[in-house]
C-alpha cells in the first residue's frame, strides 16, 4: 500500500486484484498460502485505515473511509446508486467544496463532516493513515492491540495490563506473560505437540505437569509458597484451579503490600528454574535454597532499581526551570533583530470540535514593528493541532502572495514546528513521507515554501505569541471573515 510500484506489489496486483484495490481484493480457495496470510492482515488493517484528503483523486466517495469519524467511514447519500465510482475530487470546485452538489447527493448528516475537512490547495496527493498510531504508520504492536479489542475470547479478562506495570525484570515479566498465554514448555504442552509421551510432573509424580500445577499446585511448589508466605506474614492463597486467578492473586498481594517491588514473582521464576535444573541437569534444589535464590534476585533488583531511580531524580532538570531559562533571554525585539528577513508570528484558537475556530498571524520587520496582520474564522476542526497547522498554511500562503519571500515563522505548537523543521533542508526536500492527520497541510506548506527565497520555522514560548493569539481569539469569537490589515511603518 505504501510502495505500490515495488516488484512484489506489482506481482500480487497482477495475480490477485488486477482490476481492484488491495482493500477490496478477495481470497480464493486456490490462492497461495502467502496471499491467504496477507489477506488476513488486510482485514485487520482495513479496520484502522483512513484517507487524509489531498486532491481527492484516489478516494472513492462511497467505498473508502475518509470522513473524520471514529471509526472512519465513507460518505452516504442518494448519489451512491446513481454514481458509484464518484471520487472526492468530483466534490471539489477550485479547491473548495461544491456545496450545491453536496446538498444534492450526500446525506445531510455527513455534509458538516465533509465541510470540516480541509483539502489540499496545491494538489497534494491523498494519504492513507493508520489511526491507531501517532505517526500514522502501521506497527505490529498497534495491530496486536486492535486485534485483541476485536476478539471476543476471554483474553481481554486476563491481567496483562497489570502485569506489565509491575516492577520486576523484563525476563520475569515475559515469563509470567507466557504463563498467561499457556506457552511455557511444560510436560503437558510438550505432549500436545507430540514431543513427549508422559506428561507427569517430574518433581512430585502425582499429576500432569500443567502450568498451574507446576507453579502453584505441585506439592513442592505449595511448600515453597507456604514458607515464603509465612516469612512475609501472609497466608499462602495460591490453591485455585486457574492459573489466571492465581496470578491475579499474586498481583493483588503486591498492590496490598504497597511496595515498589514484590518477592512473589521472583519465587515463581525460581520454581521454574528449579524444575529445569532437575529435568536437564538432574540436579535437585532444596526448598530453602530455592527461596534464598529468589530472595537474592529480589534484593539485587531492588538495589539496582533504587540506584537508577536516585540517579534519574538527581540529573533531571524540572520542566519549569527549562522554560524559565529559555524565556528570560528572549523577546520579540531580539528575535526580529537576529532574523535575516521578516518574522511572522502565527497562532490559532480552538474551543471544541463542534465550534468555529480562529486563526491569527502578524508579520514583523527587523525593527519589531508590525507590518501587517491577518485573521479569519474557519469551520470546526477535530483537534487544536490541526487548527494550528491550518493557521500556519494560511500564513505561509498569504505572506508569499503579498510578496514577502524571506520569512521566519514562529508559533507555540511544539509538535507542529518540530515536524515542519524536520521536513525542510536547505533545498526544501522532504526527508520522509508524512502519514499523520497533518499530512495534507504539511505537504501544502512544503509546496508553497518552494516559492520563498528563505524560510524557516521556530517554536517559541507562548507568552511571546500574544498578538497572534489575540487575533485568533477575536476571529473565533466574532466569527470574522478573512481580514488583512496593513500598518504604516517608516
């Protein structure tokens, strides 16, 4: 999907979906194992895909998910039957939505959602984004979490989230995670895979070696838990028939003790090591020896954790100190004096996804005098970051149209100005394709920036952006139409 011109993409398209898109492809009974596997992944990915509208030429109005809803979906309306192949580009007129056409063919509930989308003003391509990650790119981790939510089995009831929050070494977390998934190579699991004939517990010889028996119900494991519980002044509770319930009780003990770390996960880990040493090396551990090794592991972990925690607190500078040190040496006059050209301060005002938003920007010369100001109220947008990006796009567009080609743009939206700074090098080439909700806006900014002689983007503290902030709030409250005003300066 991201590299349709690659050799593998061309081969798969020619064989399995020559007249369709990947998302609308099918899987037949005689398809290869590789394609069947890919097809299963497509079904998962399709649940979290959304199109970011650029020029609209790639998006089918009635089939592709492009409305900014949760989850994203296609548009609805009477036009679906009369024009099933309609593209989003057909709904645009000179880069803006064709409102009479929308009213005729789109369902009235979807029209406001469409009007809130800001298409490209430079003809940028449409972009597919994955809604479950911040960068818009699919990851195995995000796909795993989506699949868990879609699944209706009992895996959602298991204490995975609580387990990963516990303070213990990663190898021990992973061991308990495998226990919850029943993927530890006990005798029972090995017999299921025909790797063993006898699944009897090698320590007690009294029952099949399941995970629950190995860790909690084996006579030897019970004695270890009883001795450990007595040492900590707690009655051993791990006699339930479910490994999930026993692990849940183990996690509850840690919470009830209100400690940074608990001994009990280390006990289970040493029971597993004790069993392996017997099976593979024919060595038997005494019960006190097993408990002492677990206590030693626990103490070493606590000491290491305490040292790392102390070092991080010692060398971490409080966030408010960072802002104070940068703010005391900065003013608008010092910024404009150091700039090689003009300085444009940009801001936006956002209240909610259902209310109109405001945009404001002010252009300064080297003497810190305001040359011109612009402001406008626009349709609602989903997030404050999108409004900030739209404000920057409008400022870059209109300062260029007015003949200013050496400009540094300043704003207080940190993530936005980090992205714009990464996009541009000396020759304005994009280093990496963007797949976030800002993809179209950032691509427009990049395209417009090619008309500048010099351009740069800098993040500033919020208190320095008072003029642009005031203009944006005024535009939002008064629902102002687009206004540019000039100041006469010497």
